[in-house]
C-alpha cells in the first residue's frame, strides 16, 4: 500500500538520522577524550584540579608494537603528537613563565601532579640494552625512577652480553635509579597510565634537550652572557675605584656618571637574557625574529662589478660537465662574462654570493647543517629533474630558507625537512619567486611576512604539521598551479592588524588543495573570533 510504504520510508529515514546523530555524538566524545588526555580542561580551577586522576573509560592513545628479537610488551605510541601540542603542554602545565633556573622545579611539580608514582611497567632503553622494568617510586626533582626487574626477565642487548645477574648488579650499582627520559611506558588499555606516558614523552622532548632552539638564538645568548660578564667586571672595577677615593674631584663625578651608564647597560643586557631564558618569550620573540639571521646583511654588488655563477656538485664526470655547459651555462650566460666557481656544499655557495650571482646545483642529495639566509638578489636553481636535486636539512632548531633579498628566485629544487621546529621557508621582506619546487615540510610550511611578496608557481608542498602556506597582513602572495596536501591546514590567511596593515593581496589560480586535516583555506581574525571565516576545501576546488 502507498501509505504503508511512505510510513516505512519515514521510519527508516528517522532511524538513519538518529544513527548519524549518535555517530556524531560518539565522534565528539572521542575527540573530547583525546583532548582531555592531552591537556587539562582549561575551565578547571587550578586550586582544585584533579589533572591526571579523572575517570577514563579507556585509553585513547595508540599502541606501538616494538621491533626486535625479544617479545617485549606493546608500548604507548606518542610520536603522532604535534609540536604545537607539545609546546602547549610546556606552556600551560610544565614551564609557564618560569626562568631557566626554575625549569627543574617547575618540571618536578608538573610530574608530581600527573605521573603515577608506582605500579607501572616500562622498557628501559639505553645504547647497550633494552630491559623490561617496573617502577616502584619516582624522584621528581632529579627526574629519576626507582625500578625493579620484572619476572620473567626480558632483555635485548646491542653488541654486548648481559645476564639477569649482571643486570641486577648494574641496578645495584645505580641504586636502582634510572633516568625517566629513558623509559618507554608499557601499553595499558584501561587509560590509567595515559597521563604517565604523555608526561614521560613531554619530559623527553623538552626543546633544549632535543636541540630545538635556533642556533642563532643560542649564539646570541652566549654573546649576551659574555657582554654581561665583561660589563660587570668594568662596573665592579669602577665602583671599587670610587669607593677607595677620598676626594670629591670632578674626575670622581665623571666616574659616577660612567658607573650609572654601565649600570643601565647591564640592566639592558639582563633584560635581553631574561627574554631568551623565558620559554614563552623565547618562543614568541626569539622564534619570530630567529636571532642571528637578521645580522646577515646584504653584501650588494661585488666590488669588481663582476657576477659569478656558483656550480654545486659533490662530484662530476667530464660528460656531465659537457652537458652542463651545453644545456645550461652557454645558453643562459654566454651574453655576459661570468666567472665560474665550484662548490660541493650548497650552503657554502649561497654564503659566497653577492648581488646578481647565480647558484646552479647539479643532481645529487645534499645534507646541510644550517639555514639558507639570502639577503641579496640571487638565483638558486637546480639542474636536472626536481626529484634529482635534493637538499635535506640536518638539525632541528633553524628555519630552512630565510629570504630577505629584494628579488630572489628559487627553482627546480626539492627541499626536505625532518624533525624541525621552524618552518621550511620564510619570506621576511622583498620579493621571492619559486618555480617547480618540492617542499617536504615538518612544522609550518611557507610563511609570507608583512610587506613581503611571494610568487609560487607549479610547486608541491606537503607534510606541514601547521599550515602549508601562512600569509600575514600587508603581504602579497600569488599561488598558481600548486599542490598543497597532507598538511594540518592548507592556506592560513591572517588578518588581525587591520589598524596597521591592509589585507594581504592574494591571487590563487588552478591550485589543488586536498587531503589536509583541517580546512583548505582559513581566514583568521583573532580579535573577532566569533566571526572567524573558514572555507572548506571543496569551496576552493575551482579557484
């Protein structure tokens, strides 16, 4: 009957809608559970917080099956945590606004709140062995755990022989105390030890211990300390001279003025040191400026007026040199007199450049330990297929490419970044043209700062744990024919300083923005969050 069929369809539709709603609720509950494990509820009163002791229906962390010949129990998998999530834990729950001298105390206080003092198992990993132990107590201030061997004895050695008796002797010699950072918590489905696993992970990944502070910032800190010590010696010497003098001559008055000036200089140096020592200010100010790079000023044209072509290759055959001359050097540089200079390191070649120079990188896999800071107008290009000219970043603390030149061109290169803190490329000022490049990111991808210009054509960008492209107010950005995928967000457009800067000028054509965790394009207005505009990837497929 028609009426019965319509009623059946209505009932089926109602059931389907209820199922979808229940699925959405269940999904939201799972997301909330993950957030609850990662971070304490921000609305909780800190004085009555039960952080780490709330009731959990079960673990929300992933399981890791260890490799090796010994059948160790599964461990918690925490490698999926983003750098931003780790930083939030440091910012809100571990370090806050503490000074360097207070890091140990703040860390100990954090661990005391969230780390289970006993009753959990872990794999103690060293360079020589892995062994299963049980934690019976934790000394939070020194980051040491009191441990006992687990029965049956499980141990995997690495190039040495260790028996159960010798391991017991080793623990006796160490008074059964091992570093918390060397422990990997055994997986538990109940969720009781989720906070313990995360706490151990956060302690193990503290930015300074992991060499995640920019090298320029470290160098500046040591320079400031040296200046402070030297100035203090001068101040102490002058103060002693004034104290030993009985006269009230004009010379003493001049010394008093000099002493006051030295005192002001000391206070200024101390203020700079405090900014770097403070984890939050170090992140906000130190990382933004990336101290040390700004001192790399433009050289301008070479004093002789000549331009140079820097050829980079780890090794080269005669036939390869002939191909390079025939296909690249002669067609492009025969009109002017260029001098050739050969290098084996791309970073050395870039640092040797003056205004108007060209760097040609031959096929190969190059590992660089440092940043490409380019303050002059130069060209950096690969010779060959993009995937054949690979530059890989070694080291965690520095940005990969820092561009401030008036007119910089980068083309036909693949940049690979691993385990980094800074983004892969930042255009701070001037104009940068990128063509046919591959950017394998780790944290944020490409950043276009205020007043800077970026023209990015036919590039492939992926892997960013933040935004693939981050565009600041007052900048100019043209994106044509690019692929931006497998990032946290595709393109992040910042518009939060309307009173100082205009909206960024953005052109987007034929870009494919896909398979990102969040939205394809986001317009952020932090001063007016309720009206934040978010646009899904589907809305931008035809842009």
